[in-house]
C-alpha cells in the first residue's frame, strides 16, 4: 500500500525467504495484540495497554509484523516477541536487524515518519506497561557492537539479509544503527491467558473490555463476546493455522498481508451491534472475510433445486458442487463495478441494476455470484436483503437510513434484493427513500419481468442501469453443465429448457414434470394419489405441500402459523412443523420445503414456508392430486386461528391477486372466492378471537397490494369502532385509510371516547397517525400527547418505538418534555443506536435553551461511537455547541477532538459532509472562549486545550476537503469516459 511508503514488492520477496515453522504461542501473542490495535482503530482512540498512536490503517503480516499508519500520518511498525532476554544487547541487535529492511526500503524523504516498537512479555520491561519507552541508554554501545558484527558477516543466499545487505552497506552501518535505535521504543504486555477465559490472551481480554465499555449494549453474554472475538481474528487471517506439532509449532503460511481500515473492523462487529434501524428489519452484512471463511470450508451440499446460498457460489465453477459460471457473469460484474466506482461521487440518483427473466432462468444465482465476485475483490460490502418486506408505516424511511449509514466512499455498498416486487411490497418505498439522498450505494435486484413492470410506477429517484436479461443457457453454458453431468451430455446440448429445469433433469435423469409428480408420491409414502381423492383423506405432508404451493406459485410465502392451523385436524407433529418439513426430501434427496426464519426480534408470526422454487410450485399445483379439493374455506378458517400473522397473510393475498390478474378468466374466480371466505370468517369471528390490530394489519396490507376489500370487512371495522375498546382507534384509522364513508362524521365526543379507551402501546408507531385526527382540537390533542407520554413513562427501559419519542420531542410542549428528560435519557442508555431520538433531543434542548444541554452533550459523546449513523446527532450537537457560553467551554474540547478524528478517518468520504458543514459555529465560539480564558492564569490550561482542539479540527477539515476533491476526480473522469 503506497501510504506506508515501504516497497511492498520487496517485502513480499523477503517473506518468501522464510519457511519452516513458527511457535504457536508467539503467533497467538501477536494476533492478540493485533486485535487490541483493531479495537483502537474502530473506536478512534487510545485503548488499554497502549497510550500512544491511534491507527488509521493497519497492515498485518501473518505471523510476522504489524504495521500501522496513525491518525497523524506516522508509520508505526510493531514486532511482538515472546520469551526473555529481550533486554540483552544480542537480542536488541536481532530486533533492530529485523526492522532494518523496512527503514532501508522507505524513501529517504519519508523516513522521518517511521517509528519502531517492540511489544514483549519479557518481565525485564514490566515498567514499560502502557507507555512505550526508549531503549535503555546503557545497552546502546553493546547493542551496536552486536549489530555491526552481524552486518560484517556475509549472509547466505537464502537468508533475509541477502535481500537488503547492499542497501545497508550503502546507507552506512553506523548511521543505520543510530536511526533505528533512536526510532525504537519498547512496550510491555503480558501474555498469560485470562482467568475467566483461558483461550483468550491478555491483550484480547483488554480489547473486549474496551469494546464493552465503549458500547454498553454491544457485547452481552459470553457467547456473543466469543463470537465477536472470532470475527476480529478472522479479519486478521481466515487461513486455518493447522494443528500444532509436538513442539508447539505450526506451519508458516504464505499469505499476502491484510490491509485493514476502520470500516473493515466495524463490518466485522456489526452483527453484534445494536440494530441500526427501528423498523425491526434485520440486515445481514457480507464482507470479504465472511466469503473467505466460506471458501475455506467449501460447501459439500450439491447445488440444484434450491435457493442459492453464499457457500454455493463463492468458489465459482471450480468448487465441484454443481455450480457453473454463467457466460454473462463477467459483463455483469464489470457493469456493477463501474456503477460502484461512480457511486462514490455521491452524486445523482440511486443506481439500480435489474436482472430480469422468467422464473427458473437462474437470476437469483447469477446475482449472488456477481455480488460474491465483487466482494472478494474488495469492491464493495453487501447488504443481503433477499427477503420480502411488507409495506408498513414509516418503515421505509427507517430502513433506508439504516442502509445508508453503512455506505462508505472507500468501500461502497451493494444492496442485494431477490424478487422484491410482490404485491404490497415495501421495497419500492425503500428504494425511493434511498434515492432521495445521494449515497455510495448500488442496488442489484433479481426479479421476473412482469413483477418489475407492475411496480415501475412506484419506483422513484433511481438511475436504472441497462437491464440484464437472463435467458436460457447458451451452448457454452450447456457444455459446462454437461461436464458436471457427462451421462446427460447429448441431451443437454440439444435442450432449450431454462436453467432450473435443465439442472434438475440432468441431475435426476427424469423429465421436470416427472420430478414434480414424484414429489407428490414421495410425500404420500411412495404411492400414487388419485386425482379424485378427497382433501380430508390426504396425509398431513401432502396437505402441507398443497397449501404451500397454493401460495408459492404466485411468489408468495405461506405463513407458518397458517400452515400449522391448517394442519391441526390431521396427524401432524404436535410442534416444530417447520423443522419436520425440512427433513422431507424427494427421490433425488432435494429438500421439498424451504423455511423462512425471521430475525428473533420479529417473532414467529413472520416465519414462512415455501417450496424449493416458484417454478416447481407452479407445475406442482397444475398436476396436484385431489384437484377437486377447494382450499379457500379451509384457508379462511385456519387464518382466524393464525390471525397474528395477518401482515404476512395480507402480503400473500396481494401476491395471489396479482397472479389472478395475469389470467383473470381462469384464476380470478377462485381468488375472489378465497377473499369472500376470509371476509366471512373474519367478520363472524368474535372480537377476542381476532384482535382489531390484526384485522387492521390484514386490511391495510391488502389495500397496499390493490386487493379489493369485501363489504363484510368494512362493516366489521365499523362494529369494532363502536366497541370503544382499547383497539377501536385502529379500526377508525383503517376506515380513514380505506376512505370508507362513515354513518356520520366523527364528532368531538366520538373522538374523545376513542381517545379515552385507546391503548396506543399496542401499535405506538401508528398512534401518530391517529393524532392527526385530533390536531384541530387543542384540548384533545393535548390529552393525546399525555397518553403517549404515559406509554413512555411505563416502558422507558425498552419496547418504545423511537419514532414515537422523536415525534413527541418535536410536537409536545416544553414543560412535558422537560418533565420526561430523565425517562428519555434512560431509554437512550439502552439504545446506543437511537440516533434519531438523540438528534431530536439535542435540537429541542438547544431550542428550549435547556440548562441541561451542556451536561447532556458531555454525556452524549461517550455513547456516540464512530458509525456513520452517528453523524446526524453529531451535526445537531455542533450546532448546539456553538451556543454555549464561556462557563461551559470545556464541553467543546472532546467534541472537536471527535470531529477531528472522524474527518481524519473519513478523508474523501462525502458522508461526513453533514458534520463538516456544522462545525463553523463551534470553531468561532471556541476561538473567542480561548481568548477570554487565556487572559486568566487559572484557566490557561483550558484555553490551551481549546486552541489545540480547534487547530486540529481546522487542519482535519481542510485535509478532508482536499481529499474530497481528489477522490471525486476518478468518478468524474469515469463519467466523462
């Protein structure tokens, strides 16, 4: 890496001379110290055991050295040494000889940046804990003698020194020694394992403590701590170190050095961090390290007839697992790479790459493979969002903010979607929100042509790249498939089927229709099922598949609670039906069902089941046995008992509606019959059987998907409103959303009755919409706000929607906010990522001139962290800091230091613009305060701290601006080209 100023090619040649084995104990000691340095880098401050140098980037040579560039641009080269006698002249000479080639191979005008550090557990250096100290002066001349003596001997041809002896001779041996001696310091760090975790070295233990202190909600529980530590270790080296021999040594691995930046560490820690969004939607990050780990333990599962996973595609066509490279992969990767580079300019609309084609053509697998290629080459980080997303409230904005916060100009984000445009999908809204602010994000989405065409009207703020049409395999691709299945070579070369059909037929030796018919037989114990069989006669496995393909033929996932209710009358397993389905395989050994497990935060009402592919479901439904069995009424009856999954059911019904509209004459009657049965079942069910909030979710989800709402459901809403119970307010909202005429216009008494009986805690995010009905009546609106505050008072320790608190901070009166400040701060203590609330609180405190503002700003910075999602509250904080008077000048110092570190770390990154634009007020005010404080002897220390922090921030801001212009130039040139 050029930034290190050291000839990388020569270092690789030097490493190539080293063979044999290394001590396992020494390797683990060095790796533990490297974990500590990663912690310092991601936290952006000095950490335990090392009081100097905060790394901005790190170069890790496997089992050799740790090289850093710190925040001030200095190059710090560490060597970790176990054993004793490192204070003796001979050992010190050995150390300096190890540093010599890096000094020699650094350009002369850059050598002033070099600092060398010995990290050792030698007890002789116990006094050098935390602060690296200079080498002992009384050892200097003895060490020089050993150093010069070594350089006067002729090195062997294969020795390290043979690569740099001539350079040392040219520099002068004495001059080389003097330069190395003066630049070298020593730091003592113990090596013993910790008492509570014997497999964790002392430095790693301190790293975990630092992370837990900086993020109180980050590492909770021993399992989580161990997983996070393994994640950081993997970042340093995903190569297996192998089993140690009897002498406790391991084989040296010839592996290129790892170049690590702060965002790489943050990506590794993301799975253990608090969710960065309040929508409850899980986000899975796929980084290069994750894929390298998968490469090391290549999947043995044969890839055919199932949803593709990263382990299937990461090895490419040489993995030997049934996967082969598509002819269009290179062109797609090139097009995406160009879009990713272009996105770093943070200009223009959201860049979107569609992969379109018919079901079964291999779109999903191609998208996953292209994403893997780009991630492995370091071109991007992937957000794996291959899940359905129901349209819900303000979820789109929260989710877009969370995704945007992960984007980085040095490493753009690739958002991976799969079939995102089912009816009632929330993804169009998320894409529109992402497009409202330019970010280093590119979207790669696989979708059938028809679903994309149906959703194009809802897609806004996007810059569509030329579409890639995924078609049937060409001759070269069929030849690649024939190499995998040589017994089917002749048939494959002549076939013109889609990829899914080709792969399944080649693997099984049967026709696609025969394979699907065989699934029905397999589920029936190997026996044929008469087409005229009665539905009640079918085994539970057959009935389950019937229901699943009923939905999946329309690209809809069947809610697991609905399936369980549907099977209640049959001899199905008492529990864990989803797990039981996973063990059902067809004659070829392929899983017949796929389960879709939600994030634990979402709960089991979001769990679902599908077949192996929508194309399979389509054919399975067409050739189903017992085809006279009408499923509409059993589905409706089962849905009443599974009302908790109403949102997921509503999305599935919306997908079925789109499916019916494609062939209205043959499909629409059955769909309308289904909606009629559901309307009857839900209308006739007592209120305690179906909560109003579930009725609300079903109706709103159907509305979003364009599904006509039956008159029975409309009347049911009116009856629910008339109950004036805890959930009647949701029925009132639904009536308004559907624009259903009421029997009379709601008057004040009506709204007051709804308000008094309402339990807004059941859907706090929706409560704000109800407040809009009351905005014309100041007294009712004030009472409404009191009811919302009551929710927060009762549930301050968790379970409160951040949007609700933010709304109250923006709309409630100052007196009520002031009263709840302790409660809100308790909530923030348990929500480190609650930055929307933090921003609103700071803005309110500034506007209200709250006397607690200085104290809160001092407290807030401790929890802020370095994530990009923290930039918005930081911006609000800097605006507020510019209003502080002289008595609170000390609050400015840590904030200016935080901004300096952030801008130094984010040079060329336009995402830091929001902070950079808000610092001018604090720079002006701190200059005035420093001048006033400097005139008083008692406050000169604080005046100096203010001046130093301001000067550093001004320098960091200037460097950030300069880098921004430099980084923007390649994208500008690319667009011109």
